């Protein structure tokens, strides 16, 4: 195609607010013909909002979008697709019970008279997939193939619609290395044909392997557009996290986090892995120690927590608690080993909004005791009042519905819930996300207090500052793999970021 | 790979197997069971259940359910009988009005389900009470049909020799089943039904006309159901407000035994026809047996349904296992 390099899509000053949040604040984005453009940013940076505005899921508040020089506005994803912007999502939006061929052609089947021409469908589907180096029986139901192949089928469908712009939203999160290679080859071929590709991923190695340009967003703002070749990894990370490392970074030191003499290990993981999710992983958590898990979004932080708490079962390796081998294979089992877990998404995985604060707090305590050994109302109230006071939870009374509390207070209710269990290991996954500074400080104080009491804490956060502040040891994760561990004096934001920026081995799950 | 392909077909293959087994056991156990007359009677006695099951197959493949069919059969019958006996509206027009009423109810239910995103179970439950109530409002008693045209239609039949005849309504059932199978397999509308039942969100993102299709499915189903009601009144030559009580459950049973997944996305019209036949066979066998109370029919249907649901569960579990590999 002749026009390679011409501007295909031009977004200027695009803004979109949701109640209380400015999800996009005057964002610029430019996509040229025949380029792969990576869109980078941490959680909440505005990547998905940008895509959703572009494909008509959300309306913009202000700003302009131009496709091939003409104003563009899509009313729905279908509308966007018909105008040339197609999206392949992380979750595969296809129909598992229908055949592969039908998945590619449904909605625009070739007809023969009044009948669907099944022969043509199967033949054309085969052709479309051969173009992607895929030779499979297209008459089989989609669900009989791996996620990777399903992903390719989704792409085949999109390409067949003849998109001008292809948006790939985390397409590789479930692919193995060879499958990724295959996808990248396809992307490159499409790029040579003049298609513009917007590529969203958390894997830095893939960004450097495939993309021509990178646009970085942070907190809904446009940080900059760079040529991939001219932007070192280290700088990219610092732009995504918003830390300018060029300025002298004074490490706050590890004043709070230093531990007295090392204590007995509470839990030890040896080569624990989950195929397709996490590489083999070692970790030791001692009594009275705060261990941090640092890494970018999607690096496998939450997955580690879920393995420890028995939500997912490991496929290999061994776990020890108090130096005795254990198999933590369900949350119930984990609780009986005195492990507690505050999940990342407190709205859906933690708080039960329609129950009162009291009920929310005593819930697991009750389930631990079993159905027949009830906790008296009086005792429940005593426990609840104790924690409301201890954590300074702002409630009108203990019978207030938990759903009506602010984010920070909901978080405290969950903390109270698990503290009431007196756990020996408390896993905190992003405990400070979306809560205000005051509440953050209090949660931090609380962590120190638990540590004094000899409890172990696994602290997961994307805010490096917090990690540096609270942890006495930090395991660094990258691309689902532990890439380093630092402790005591060595912990600093800079050290963590340098480790993250190191060239990956390219190894994929 | 070949094995997996057949996995999708396990429900319908087992349906067919059950039918053969039941038929053979009946034929060996009872004298006179293996005759054309008994076989044809399966079609005759179950024609109106079968016709309604055709519409229900569309609905269930799309992942929905319709509880209003039994009541709608009663309503159509009562309406038809009353219009014929109390007014001068010509019989063709009466048929048209009955079908139109069915279509209107279906359109209303489909619209509620789509626009207000209400669960089909609730919406059609409303339809069920509405139609049943209205049939009692029209008439408390059974109203006989004495119209010439209706009498002649009810007597019309195709001779098959040996004095065995295939009545018009049985023919209607067979023709409608063929049309239904064609729609499901060879039209975009039919394929969209599968898509919606498979994964509605995906179907929407793939640009398929989800809303339009859903509303159309319920409209068609209720129209077919009104037709079923007309067939029922031809069969009994009366309109009775208590007709078709619990019919919706028989129909759903027939569809599920026919290999259609209640979760949507998988199903065949052929399966539904065999499913209806199986229900008829069980009844026939009980009749031939002679000593058992007819209520045993329900017991056997219950057991059979249980087996098929377990089979569906097993297939679903297998699928998840395959995925995790």
C-alpha cells in the first residue's frame, strides 16, 4: 500500500469524566498507516477508557477524533467495526459451541439463493486461517481449540472484515511463546499491508519486540509519544510510574522496615508454580516480617497471593508452614492454617455490601467456628466495636450497611474482618488502592502494629513508595516470574525499577 | 478431534438411541405394538405438543424459556370457539385473529425481555397468568366448536392405506418441523439464535442483531403456540379455559430430551421431534401394558429427564476439563 506512514487516526484533546474521576484528560494519540503503536500505562491510566471512547462504548466529553482526516464518532463497537476500527479483546468474544468457520462468518454468511452457503463458509474460513499460518479443521466447534487458536480465529474474523485499524487489547496474556511469535508475525504482515495496529500489553519485552511507537498515559493524562527505538526501558517504566529518576532520588531509607534479628520462617514456598500462570517461585515469609511483592500490573503479584490462599492450586513445587509440608488447596484450608487474604477488588471479592458492618466483620470468624457454635450477639458487638475503634472506621453505627461506607472505610472493614481471625499471615493485595492519604497512613500504621505482634504480612502494591516504606524484604516480579529479591538497606525505588527494566530473557509461559 | 466433534452430538444421538430402545422394547413386549397405526398415532396424539415444541426449541436454543405456552393454547382455543359460536366473523378471519393475538403477546414479551433486560422466566410467567386469566374471563366453561369449516379441517386427512389416515393437523406438525429445521440451519436468523444462546455478549460484540432476533424469537414462538392452540381445538373440537395446564413443562421436557441444552447454543429441531415422539411412546407403552396407572407416565418421564440432565451436566464438565488442559 502506498500511503504507509500517513496519519490514519488522530485524536486531540480527548477528555472523558466519570462521576468523581477524570478518566481521560486532554489525551492526544496519533496512529499512522502501517505502524504498530503500543499504548502503555498502569492500571487506571486511561488506556481502556481511550479504547472504549474510540470504539463507541463511551461517549467523549470533549476533544476530536479524526479517521483519515474526517471526523469520526462511533455509536457502538459494531458501528466502529463497520467504519473500519475493529477490536480483539483479551477475553475472547466468540461463540464456543459454533464451528470455527461459522465464528468467522456469522452475521455476514455468503448466501446461495435463500440458503446459507455452508460450503463457501468452510472454504473461505480455511483460506482466511491459512493466511495466519493456521491449518485446522474449521468445522469443529471453537471450544475444542486452545485459547491461542481461538484468539487467532478472532483476529481472522476481524481481518476478514477488512479493518483499517486493529486494536489488540492484551491479546497475549494467555498465549505461549510460539503462539505469541505467530501472532507477532501476523501483526507484522498486517502492518505491511498498511493497517494501523494499536497494541495494549503489560509485557515490556513484547512492546520492544513489535512496536514502532509508544504512547504513554498516566492517570488519564497524555505523558508523551515516543519512537520505541529511542526510548530505553528504564525511561519507559519511569514514565509509566511517574517517577523521574534522572533527578537525584533520595531513598527514604528503610527506617521503618528494618527488622530485628531474623525470625523463624512461617511459610516457605519452594519452586511453587502454576502452569500457564506463574513460573516456579521461591519465597520465605518469616514471623513478624513484612514481605513486599513489587512488579507492574500483570506481573503475577495477585497470582502469587491466590496460590498462597488456596484460591488457585499450584501445579508444582512444595509449600511449608512451620517447616512442615502442607497443601493449601482451598481458602477454607488456608484459613485453618491461619492465613488471611484481603483481595485487590474489594467491591466484588471482599465486602458484602448488603450486610452490616458487624456482619461483615464476624462472617469468616463464624464460618471458621462452624454452624453450630454461634457467636453470641453480644460477643459480635464487642468484636465489632473493638475494631471500629482500633481502625478508626467511620460509621454511624455498627449496623450500617457496609456498601454505604467510603472506599477507605470498606477497606478497613475487610482488614478488621481478617484481623478478628488473628491470622498468622495476612496477605494484603493493594490495600491502599483508591483510598485517601489519611486512611493510607492509618493502614500503614496498622501493618507495623501487626508486625510488632509477630504476625507476617505479604504486602502487594503498585506504589513503590509504599513498598519501600513498609517492607523489610521485597520480591520483584516481572512477566509472571520472580526476577529478584532485595532486603533491608538495599530496598529503594530505584533498585526495584532497575531490576524491572532489565532485559527480559524473552521466556514466556 | 473426531471424538470431540461427536461430543456435541452426544445428546441427540442418545435421544435417538432411547427412542429406538423404547420402540423395540414396546414392539417385543406387546402384540400389535409394531404397527403402522401405533406409529402414526404417535404423530396424531402429539401433534399439538410437537408444534409448540418447535417454537420452544427456538426459544431454548437462544438461551431463553417460555412458560406462557400452555395458557396461550387455552386462550387461543377459547377465543376461537367463542368467536365462532357468538359472532359472524368468518372462520378464516378467526384463525387470523387468533394467530395475531399470539403474535402480539409474543412481541410484548420479547420486547420486555430485550428492552428492559428482564429475565425470560419472569416475563413469560406474567404472560402465563395473563393468558390463563383472560381465557377464564372469556368463558368459564368448555365451548364446543360446530363450525363447518373447522369440522371439515378436523376431518381432512391423507389416506395411508389399510384405513389408516394422517389427519391435517399431524401433517401441519410435520411440515412445521421441516420448516423449523430449515430455518435453524440455513438462515442467518437461525444461526443468530444459536449465537445468542451461546454467548449473548459476544454475539452483540460480533455485530449480530441481538435485540431484533430475540424479540422475533418470542413473537414466532407465541404465534406457533397460537397455531398449536388452534390444532388442539381441532383435535378436541372445543375451547376449554383449563386446557394445556402444565403443557409448558411437557414441551420443555420434550425439547430437553431432544438434546437441546437448557443453557442455550446447542440444539436440533430433529431432536425435538424425536423428543416429542419419546414422550408419546412412553404413554403408548403404559397404555399397552394396561395394568399400570397412567400416572406412571409422569414417573418414567421424570426419570428419563433426570438422565438427560445428568448427561448434559457431564458434557459441560467435560468441556471445562478440555479447556483446562
